[in-house]
């Protein structure tokens, strides 16, 4: 028997950077769910009554002991999955449509898909709303940003004063979106394909003793609050300003932590500066954001697609190893 889940990645506009307790965020974060950049996880299982049924994990066709250990450990720690794990031999096959560990949040789509497929196998009769809420919470326990991939096109994770239902436990969908933001695109400019030197998990850890942590968490909540309003009123100028400021604040935290480090590459800066010049000259509503890596995400409305793609192909492609043209999506599915 088998069951598959396909869940997308998401790109944070307001960044989650710093956590406490059981993978709870130190500030709220707000993201755009993607469509093409996703992880597909297939679980093949058989009933088994031995004391320790086998659990195997294959990544892109290859047995992957490190992921196997990590995912099995995660699954065993969730009471929801215990019964299913105890009674089945399991083979997991996962694959990504984007390069692994490039700063594109592959842990977000992977843990969303893993949580979703095992939740469906463990509790097949939940309503859609219950499934998403539980799934988002379980995904969060695997990787914080994964909590947001259960909703789309926009999701908010983390308690935020004045926003009913917002919670650190799981993400919630953002319902009120102005038509200006209802068809957004994300062009992912890959400048580096190698595995990151400093993982996000270590980066989150460095926020514990960060001299600017308190101000940063306040700033992020302030940005979430403002961005929720901006998404309602359709103001691009404000969208650009919050999104770009968040990206640079995230990297500023890395550069100013006790063990400081830099993830931007020369090409990252060249792309950002070229974008600034282009926007200044043309007024095109397009902005950048960054994850915990050197790759650049360009965000723009569908209406600017041809214009922005011309710009990307003629002026930015030389700085990249590859490109992914993606767009916003609505979340994942289990089939
Ligand atoms: C910079 O969700 O990858 O992408 O919870 O340790 O798995 P863990 O971290 P992760 O951190 C993502 C950090 C970020 C910002 C964001 O997605 O909000």
C-alpha cells in the first residue's frame, strides 16, 4: 500500500529567526507559499507485527541514512504517529523539484509533506480544517518554516497581538488579500548550489545570545502587523520596503552574532544592486528577498511577468547558476 504527499516550499516575507522551547518562534513570520518548488514524499507500507518494524528512507532514489535517522527520530517523537509506526514496515521515498540545501527552504516542503502523509495515515478521517491545523503543528515540530506550507497563498505563524487565532503552535491562513497581491510570482536566482556552511538550526541558536535579539523580535512583529495591512490595502511600495528590509535584517543578524558569518556571495550583492538600478529607472514593482543562503528571490505581480523576465534574462542571468520561475500556490495535497 502506498500514500503520497506533495507539499510546496514557502518564502518568508517576514522572517522566523530565533526559536525557544519546542520549536516555538521568537517572533511571528509571514510567508508566500510557492507552487513549483515542492517535495514529494511517498510512503510504501505493509502491516507488520514484529517488535521493531523496518523504517527506510530514500532521497532521490538513494538510501539516505542521515535523513532516515532524522525523520525516524522526528516521527517517533510524535504521539500521533506511534500506532502507525509500531504496526507497519515503512519505506519513504522523497524527492525535491529544487536543489537540496541551497537556501531554498527544502526543510519546509519536506517536513510539511512528511507530516501530512503520516498524519493522513495515522488519522485518515480528519476534516480539512483539522487536518491542516494538526498538520501545520506537526510540521512545525520538524522544521519551523514547514508550518506555513499548509496554507496558501499567504500564511502567518506565531502569536501576534491583535490578530485573533494567531499562535506559536501552528500557522494560520491569511484570508484578506487585495487583488494586487493575489497573483504573485517568485523568480528564484540560484547563485550557489553547494550545501550551506551554517545550517538554519545553528543560526537560530545564535539568536539566543544575540545582542540585538530583542529589537529584532520586536521589529519582525511590527513588520508582520504592517504587512498584514499592506496585503489588505494593496500597497506595493510598502510591500517592497518591508520585504527587503526583512531580508537584510535577517542577514544583518548573521553578520552581528557572536559567531558571525556571511551567507551572501558577490553575485547576491550584484543582483540586488542591479535590481535597485532597474527599479529606479523603470518603476517596475519588483523586489527581492533572501532566505538563509546566497540565493535571491525576486517577487513581482503576474501583470509584470514579461517585463521582469526580460530584465532577468538580460541582466541577472549572468550572475546565476540556474533559475526557477515559480509562482504562488495554495498548499499541498495527499493522494
Ligand atoms: C531564514 O524553518 O529552516 O528561512 O525550524 O530549525 O528547521 P528550523 O529552521 P527553518 O528556518 C527558516 C529560516 C528562514 C526564515 C523563514 O523561513 O522564516
